[in-house]
C-alpha cells in the first residue's frame, strides 16, 4: 500500500505524482528527491519500485519478508537500513515492536513499514516545515527518521523503568505472584535489547566509515544518534541486571515469608496443645485425683487452659512469632 | 555413497557421467562445473575424489570423520566449508543436527553429507531452474547451499520459540515437572548456539576478506546470509536468557506453591484440633461438670465441634488459606 | 541561570563582565579566556550563548535536555563533554547523581549544570589560586573539572563499600529483611556503573587520539584521570559481584534458619506429645490397671510426664535442636 | 630421565647416540635432526641440554618447575611450547592432566614430560613410519605432537559428556545426592577449560604470524589443529552452561520433592487424626450418649474410624497426594 | 622513611650515601645507578626525591596517596609502575594486600612501599649477588621486582585453593554454616582478581610496545612474567566459578538436609500417633468393650502400642526416613 509519494525540489514539496511512474520519471530526470512511503507492500507491488530504482534483490526480499534485525548495509549506491521502532503501550504495560526498512539512493528514499509506525508521517511533516534540512537530500531524511525512531525509545525506557519500580513495590509488599510480571518484563527487556544493540554497532560503523558522501555535519548528527542509542542500550542492560536481582530477591522473600508462616503456625500449635494436655490429665482414671472432687474443679481446669494459652499467646506475640 | 554427480555447462545440466572418472576428465578439460554429492563416504570411496580434485588431506580427514564445528577454511585454491544444518522435529519437539562439508574449487564443488539433509537436493533443483545463477560457478552453488542451510534455521528458531511459550504456560500453570523440559530445551539451545555462532564469525571473515575471486555481488549475498545468521544467534541468545530466567521463576513458584500448601494444611490442622480439645474437655472426670448431665449435652457438644470448625473454615477461606 | 561569568587573562581573573555581551566581545577580541557557568538554563537563555560562541545545535539540545550518558564528542573546534558527578548522602545511604555539560573552545569554556554540583565553584576557586594552570587555557580547566568529578567518586565508592560491610553484618547477623537493602544497594551500584564506565572509554580515546592540540603534559594528566576512573569501575564491578554473592548467601541463610526453626519446633512437639500419650494411657477404661488404685498414682503419672519431658528437653538441647 | 634420544637424517632414524654429547655433536655438524625426550628432568640433568642447545634460561626454568599454562613463546630461534594433555580415567570418572614442554630449534626438538604422557612415544613411532613427514624437520614433529595432544582431548570431551548424561539421569531420577557429582564435574570442566582455552589463542597467533619459517602447508596443519581445539573449547563451554543449569534444576527438584513429601505427610496426618477425634467423642463422659449403650457400639466406632480413614485415603490417592 | 639508599656501579654496591643529596649528586654525574627504597613517605619527604629526580607530579601524588590499581605508565623518560603484592596469612586464612610504586629512570630506581613488603629487601639481596643482572640497569631491577611480586602470587593461589578444598569438605560434610566462609573467600578472590588482572594487560602492552629502550632479552623476561600473571588470573577466574557453584550446591544441600529432617520428624510423628490412637480407643466409654474386662487387657494395650510403634520404626528405618 502506498502511504505517501512526493517529490521534493529545493526542500519543498514540489509535486504529488498521481502514479509511481511519474515519480520514476522525475527521479530519472533528477528533477528532485522522491520519497515513496509504503505499508506492507506485496511482492508484486514492491517489485516495480525495486526495478525502477535499481534496488538490490536481496534487500528487496528482506524488506518484503520483514522479521529482520536492525542493520545498515551498503548495496552499491543504495543504502539499506532496517530499524525496529518500539512503542510502550500503557494499557497492557507491554512494548510493541514494528519494523521500518529504508532504501536511500542519490535521488530517492523509499520507506517500507511493517506494523504501525505513525512516526514516519510526523517526520515528513516536520521535514516539510524545515526546507533547509530537506534540501540536504535523502541522507538527511534517513537521519531524521533514525533520530525519530531512537528518540521514541526514550518513553519505552521510561515505561519499563516505571514497570520495574512497580514490580519492586509488589515484591517488597509481599505479593508472591510478582514472579510472573518479573518474567514477562525480563522477556520484554531481552527483546528490546535485541532491537537496539545491533543498531548501536551499525551507527558506529557508519559514523567512522571513510565515505566521502557523508559530510562532517551529518557525521556529527549520526554520532549524536549513536550516543542516544548507547544510552538506551546501557539502561536496558541495567534493567536486565536489576530484574535478574529482583528474581533472586523475590525467591528469598518467598522463603522468608514461609519462615514467618511456619513460626505463626507453630505458635498456634503450641497454644492449642496445652488444653489438650490438661484435658488429658483430668481424663485419667486414677482413683485419687483431688481436683476431680473439688466443687470448682471443672471451672478451674477450664480457667487453667485459657490462662496458660493466653500466657503463651502473649509470649509468642512479644517474640514476634504471631 | 554417491547421491548425485553432474556436470553443468553454461548453467545447464550438460552431462550425467556414468562414473566419477568421466567427471574428473570433464573437470580437467574445464568443460564445465562438476557437482559431486556424497553421503557418508568411506575413506576409500572419498580418497579417489580427493586425489583427482586435489583436495587437501587435512580437510578430507575432517570430512570423513565428521563431528566438526561450522567453519570456513582456505586450502590453496580450494575452499573448505563445514555447515551444521538443523531441523526441528515436531513429534519429539527436539532439534536434529546434521553436517555438510563442502569443497569448492574453480571447476568443481563436492558436497559431503552426514545425516539426513534433504535440503541439498532441493538446492540443486532450484539452481537447475535458474541457469543464470548456476553460470556464476561453484562459488554461487556454495552460497546457495549456505543460504538454504541458514534459511532452514528459521523454522528451528520458531519451533524453539513455541516450545518456550509452552514451557512458560506450564510453569505459570503450576506444573512443577516443567523443570525437566526447561532443562532439555536449554540443552538444545546451547547446542544450537554451538552450531550457529562460529558460522557468523566465518561468514564475517569471508565477507571482509580482500580476495579478488569474490565479486561484489557475491559479497552482498554473503553479507545477507551473515545478517540472517546473526539474527538467529541473537534470538538463540535471547532464548538462553529467557530459559535461565524461567529456571529461577520455576524455582520461586515451587516455593510459592509450598507456602500455599503449608497454609492449607495448617488451616485444616487448626480446624481438626478444635473437636479434639472439646472431646478432651468432656472426657475429664470432674465430679461436677454440669454439661455432662444435660439431656442434650452430647448433641450440644457435637454441635459445638461442628460449629466452631465451620467458623474456622469460613475464616480461613476468607483469608485465602484454603 | 548564570552562576558565574568571568574572563581570565594570563591566568588571573581579569574582568567580571556585567553581561554576557561583554564576555562575547572579549572572546571575539581574544583578550583572554571566558568561563561561563550556567545552572539549568532554559532553551532561550542558552541559545544566545550557543549562537555567540558557535556551539553545535546538537550538543546544545543535549545540554538543555540533560539525561545524557557520560561522553566526549568533538564538534569542529569545540569539545563537548558530559560528566555525571556522584555524591554519597550519608543520611539516606544513597548515591545522588547530577550532570555537568562542558563546552570547550579555544577561548572559552561553558559549563552547564543539572542538579547540585557545588564542586564546580570549588574547582574555580582552586584554579584562580593557581594561575600557572589557568594560563594553559580552557583545556586545562576541563581537565581540572574532570579530575574533581572523578576524585569525588572516591568517597562514593567508600560509602558503598561501608554499606556492603553493613549489609554483610546484617545478613550474617540473621536479619532476614536484609534482602531489601541488598537489592537497593545493587540498584545503586548498577546506576553508578552506568555513570562511570562510559567515561573510562571516552578518556581512553581522548588520551590516545592523535590530536595536536593536546600537549604531552595534558595527555599524562588525562591518563592519570583515566587510571582513577578505571580503579572506580573495577571496584564497582567487584561490588556488583559481591552483592550478587550476598544475595545467594542470604537466600541460603534464610533456608538454614528455617531448618533450625523446624528442628526447634519439632523438638517441642516431641516434648509435648509425651504427656499426651501418658494421659491417654491412664485415661483408658481397663478394669485392671494397678496404677489407678495406687495412692500416689496421680502424682506418679504427673512426675512421669515431667521427667520424660525433661529428659527429652536435655537430649534435644545437647543435639542442638533447641 | 632421558626417555629417548635419537637423530633423524632424511626422515629416518639414523643414529641412537649413546650419550647426549654425541647428539650435541651431531646437531652442531647439522648432520640431522635430534629429538631428545626427557621425563621430569632435574635442574642438573636439564642444564647440560639447555646449555648445549642454547635454550633460553627463562623457558628452561619454566620447563623444570612445570605448573605452566598452555602457551607458545618465541625465544630467538627457539620456539617454546607448553601443552596440557588430558586423559579421561574411566574407573574414577575423572580427568587427569599432565604437562609437556617442547623446545623446537632448527636442528633439534626437546620434549620435557611431567606426568604420564605415553602419547609421545606413539607420536614418535607414527612419525618414524612416515619419513616424508619427519623430513620436514622439528616443526613437523611439534605439529604432530600438538595434533596428538588435541586429538586426545576428544575422548575426554566424550567422557565428560557421558558423565553429564549420567548426572542428568540421576537428577531427574530423584537422587538428591547428585549435587556432589555435579559440583565435582563442574570443577573438572573448569580445569579442562583452563587447559585448552589459552591453547586456542596461541595456535591462532601462530597461524596468523608473518613468519617466513612456516610454510603454507604447515600453516594449514596448524589451522586444522586450531579448529579442533576450538571445537573442544566450545563443547566445554556448553558443558559449563549445562552444568550450571543442572545445578538450578537439581535445586528446584529438591524443592519439588519436598512439596511432594509435605503433601504425603499431611495426608497421613489427616487420615490419622480422624480416629483420634472419634475416640475423643466416645471418651466423653456425658450421661446420655446412646451409642455407648448399643450392643455393637464399640465395633461401630471402630468401623467408623476405619471407614472414614479409608475414604480419606482414597481421596488423597486420587488427588495424588499419596 | 628511607629503608635503603645505595648506588650501584658496574653491578656492585658502590656506595651507601649518608644522605639523599649524595645520591642525587651521583645520579647527576651518572656515576652509577641509584636505588632509593622508601616506606610510606610523607609528602614532604618525597617531594625532595621527586624534584631532584624529575618525577612527574601526577605520579608522585598517586605514590603518596596510594590506593592505586596495578598499572604501568610512561612519564617522559621515567616509567611509573604500581604493583599490588599479596600475601597469604595462614593463621587467619586471609589474603593481605600491600602496594609498591616504582619509578624507573635512566640512572635511578625509586621504590615506594605501602604496607609490609619484605620481598623488596630479598630482591635487593638476590640482585646484589648477581652483578651481571644489576649491570643491565634500573629496568632489570624493575623486572626483578615484578618477577618477585608475581612469583609471590603462587603461594596465595595455593592457599586459596586449599581454602576452597576445605570449604568443599565442610559443605559436603553437612556444615550449613559454610555460607559465611564461602562468601568471605569469594570476597578475597574478587579482590585478588582486582589486584592481578590489570597487571596482565599492562605487561602485555609493555611486551608489545615498540620502544627501543627494551632489549629483546628484557622483552622475553617480561613475556615470561606476563605468562605467570595470566596463569594466576586464570586460576583466580576458575576459583570464582567454583565458589559461585559451591554457593548453589550449598543452598541445595541445605534444602536436601531440610527434606531429610522433615522425613525424620514425620516418621517420629507417625510412630507417636499410634499409641495416642490406641489410648483413645480404650478410653472410650462404650458399655460393651470386651478388652476392658480382660485380665491382661491393660498389658495387651501397652504391648500393642509398643509393637506397632516398633513395626513402624523398622519400616521407616528401612525406607531411610530415620
């Protein structure tokens, strides 16, 4: 599905071609920069774009199949970039991943989206309002997209951070069921790590490549994005460590709680065994048991049971077993 | 055992030599590209092939003995590649590994299979239907084989992913016996890691080698395969982390369940001790125990037992101990 | 907020310009070195400084937004450094992090603070008392700031070390609640690691860069700071390992304590069951039970209960179950 | 102790000198290649060899003291190699390590053994039967020794693999005592790792060194040995991971078994408490308890006890508590 | 405090200057090599040495403050080395660390000790008895000191190894209190790792530096020391792994022991509940209970209790619950 298809001349939206053919024509005549934005294209849809713009079949195959790792590959004149945008869903407290494939040529940029990434529309709008940026060509558009994707990792990191704090509260608040949430969170952290770590490496290689086509300004921009990705990966790594610790802490607290329970139960058992012994004693059939003939023998026995039990109760309460 | 033996001229299956001798002859005259496909050859069987095509004795020894790690070695003009294809067996939910050794020369390619790898036949059929690929020579065949092997890791990764989800369901569903499946799965993940990680390194070295014999197109192809292997190894690594977490979570849940059980048992003990105490009281031999002479003393005692027990039952039920 | 704004000529505080305009003027005429110190500047406040001194917009954006990782980036002639000073708060036994962004040009240095970092004022005072250092220019000021920040990590490491020792005492002293403190401490250690580890890498790159602007003396100074940061990161790493061990040890001790408790409880149960059995025996209704008719039958039974219980008590005491 | 001392000319055992002096003489005249094989030489014994052949004092000291890590060092013209052969002892199911130090010069090779390494004799016999190999000089002998040592790691890896499988069977078979064997095995795996990992690095450096003295054929041989060592180290690493998982699994299974036990015990407690309550009821002294006067009151009570207990037994059996 | 102060000419102790001034004078005239050995010098004491010999202020500051990590830094002509010698204290079974700072110039060597390092005196004595070594200059002295420090790690490694074996014995011998010793040992291992690992890196850089001042012989010596440090660090790493395993094993054994205890306690409970039930039965007040009127009813009941209890005891004993 074609989401958007426009030609930019001198940083301004010059034409909105009615068909892709017009776009190719514009590209061929180098009349400007074309930006074609596709959503989950079928093989057939995409093959025309690929052929016209000379995209490499391997990259095209990957872009159609999706499920790629974040990477950055050079195919002749064309740069192929895979990004994994992430979004934190507040309702379900989960992270949603999508995929954006970007082909960057000298006179065109093609973006292929898998999953909901409304951010691309935003990037286009922002760029259209800053013609001096758009004028720098397709590479500047790529950098703006990468910047946007990486910036959007921020709220995800924050969301996960809040989740971890909630889990800590649960764990220390005595919710033994926290195990499940810890596990699910650690699973998301592992997936997030997989989405961001390779990107850091790819950006570093890009920033340090001896390509002439990258002007120093763009290099600084890439380094800035790189620093932000590194910050994200380092925070994820620290989340991973904290979750791994919280798993052990939770296990320990479960054991501590079991100790407390055992103490409580034993205390009650001790309190309840005393009346049993006393009733046993006065149930013995000795001929000479003076208490049995006392007028208040029975109330005395009952009082004995209650009072010893009370003393024990207070004792255990003080020892914090109850 | 010779599985297949054919000569390709200009990308088409030109001859099916009746004996290996004819194949060698064709190779010597550089009449085309020979592809010899062997299955668990004996030392004797393989030695003729090796001698005729000038394969290096060390590589030959490794190919006969099998049990190699995935690797990629240059022996003079010949490239020696070891691949560990993997297959996910649905019935047993296990991963089956086999081994393919490939010798790539200028005019020949020899494949040696250990274990069932039907994929090679498929690769041959696909290549025979794409003469323009076959025409590029033995290296193109090697890349097609590597591509097929790496592509086949996909379903294995998916299978393992599904297994992990099943295990999660088991663990959180309270099946304490999950330990065994977690362990077995982690064992398979470790083995899979061993089969794929060295391949990533070997492909990276190949892609970055300054060999002239690799044309830029082939290099892009290798990089693509490399990216796929990396994706597989990263997912396996994340599986390893998740399984390691699931082990601790399972241990915690076992403890949580023990806590629940202890609570339940203690609640029942408390409920049952009350009748014991009451029977004890009315079993005492005091001369003056008014209840003993009541007409409804006995039913009263029974009712007392039942009602106190009931109150306790409801109390524990509300406290979620039962 | 402008904290301080001064111009240094030949190592001495030459002028205290009443406005930033005077400072820019001085810079332009290269009359000396300007040091502008800002506290949480608004975008508007900072944009004038940035424009006048030609700071790079990307670095400026990062400096205003804060929440950066420690790093060191070159933007043309200007060096951009992010530092994460840390302070150990004795009262709460926690580590407080702040952020300092430094822009170093040929004739100026701009420091942007986020959070309380009184250290910068101290650095200025020290430098003003050592004109020969100040004379070396903005780079020397940067090194002095980095040195101060890294030196201040020392007390934090000590504070954390003391905390770990306290926790060890708690754990081995039997405080099962130590889990929470272990976890909180490990969280701080992880954050501290995040604040210092990237700094080590940045300093190493700086020390080994082939820049001409760094004189050998400055290089030695950087290496010295680098060695100190490495010492800090190595100690933090060892803290991390120790805390991870202490988590397991704590878990083990919780289990050991449970064992001890179970023993104690069982011993008491055994001691209390004996009187129950004896009262049961003399409560049987056999016609011929000689003890029942003894004169001292009842005291004998009581004595029997007490003495067997005492024997058991002593036995368990000796076996260290009680 | 001199184990063997021979001179090889043109790949054949030319002379068996009666004393080391003759050997040195032959070396000096470059009449052939001398191979001196020593077993735990004393400092005195070895010093004559070292002086005559110009071995470096540092290497000599290490060779006498033993307890070295596997390594490969160049001392001028002489190469000094330390190998740690390993042997799997079936009876005790342990791994035995020994040590071989090899000095390789242009016209001599000196092997120093610490511990039982019968393999060296085997290598010599094999080489003497392949003169074309021996003819290549001392380096070829070194490679043959390294090959033999690395090949012998194979059975050790297999032995450890079998041990791990046995341990898995024990753990899942419910043998709680498996902890000790897991620990002992992990200890051996760690030691084995220490014996092989540095060797991989040393071989890699050797294979990639730009020495002219290594002919391409030898380089291929070294790469082959390197690949085998890598395979061993990767398997050991996977053993380490599996043992670490088995430790946790075992801990979990111990807890699971405790749960099962608690259930079983509690079920029996419940079954046994019922008769206690019934006897208590009929032990009460109410004047009007109709059952007490029934003819079959007593058998009725007994039957009641047995039948309720049976019902409970069946119930628990069905709930798999028993 | 000046421990020793001597001038060596041509490998022999030429003069023992009465004051440091004489030493400086000798150095200036290049009359020989001066070795000044200081113990915890005050800032004042050391500043004269530093100024005279041109030591770098940064290194001087570090040497006075101590608490450095092992490292090796070049300050112009002077080399600054920090070593962390270790000593195993048999009585307390702990490792004691000290610190040696070495400044090596062309005509002098200054050693600064923090903590008891008697080894330096030994090194001096050994060197004075080997003039050919001393003649090689200050670098040779440095290497001798490094060699001594690294050699002294050997006994520490052995001591820790013995401690680990003792702990294993304790753990498998059932001493639940082993946790504390495991933890303390792991703490020492972590500290030891911190003292040795950076040294390996520093020595490697030194051995591979392209300095002309290092003659090939010295380089071999450094490589030898490097190999020894590597051996130490690898062993420490294996200790760390073993201790981490022993922690889990100990935790498992604590659980196993709890299982055993629970079994034992439950068996006793079962044995003791039987008499309770029997006394209950004969304590029932049925009118027709034939046993009650038997002449030997009472002894029969007692015998029943004892015999059933005995049968249970034997049964549990066979099932290894007791």
